[in-house]
C-alpha cells in the first residue's frame, strides 16, 4: 500500500511536533528540577510493564504445560496400540513364513535338486551342455574363418583382374582400337 501525500505530510508534522514537545519537556524539567520525579515515574511505569509481561509469560508457560500433558495423554494410548499392532504383524509374518514361504522354498529347491540329479544321471547334465556350447562355438568360428578366406580369395581375384586390365591398356598417347566418340563427336 502506498501512502497518500496528505497522510505522509500528517506523519511528518506529527513527528516534528512530538520532537518539539519532548525537547520543551526536557528543557522545562531541567529548569524546574523535575528530573528526580520523571525518573521515579519512569521506574514505576517500567515495573508495572514488567509485571504485566511476567504475568503473560506465566500464562503462556502454563498453557504450554497443559498442551504437553494433553498430547502425552493422547499419544501414549496411540503408541501402545502401535506397539500391539507391530507385535501382531511380526507374529503374522513369522506364521506366514513358517507355513507358507518355507515349505514352498523347500519344495522348489527339492524339485530343482532332483531335476539336476536326473539330468546328470540321464546324460543331460551341465557338463554335456557345456560341451555342446563349446562345439557350437567352434563351428561358428570355423564358418567365420571360411567366410574370411572366401572374402580374401575374392579380393585377390578382383586385384588380379584389375592388374590384368591395367596391363591391357595401351601406353600413353596411343589410342585403343575400340575408343568411342566423346560428347563433341571427336574420337
């Protein structure tokens, strides 16, 4: 909010009047010797203000104490209920683990163990599958080598064909018998 010019002017005039009155009072108190009375009045007002503020502080402290006691009275039953609930959940988890998870894990591990034993006995064990993987890898490597050899032979053949084509070309300055006309009709 902005102050209007009249409000600002009134505040400035009020501040100046207050300063003038304060200076006039100080000069008058000094001339007439009122300073001991002014000091006594100031001390009485300060003491009364301190008593009022102290009473407000005592009231705030008592209110805070009452609030803390109310919260404690409501919080303790909630914490007890939470403690009971967590104990119930813990026991439920132990029971579910004992009757649900542990038997399922034991059954699954027994089935996997039996499968592994059957694979070894029937010849389809890990050793055989590793040998099959090695054989497949060896075959892939052989196919890759054959492919590289074919590519190398093809490259050598194309290099030889290029060299042969270079040997067929006539020496510089001579015209080949099959030379064609350029775009201007010249040979």
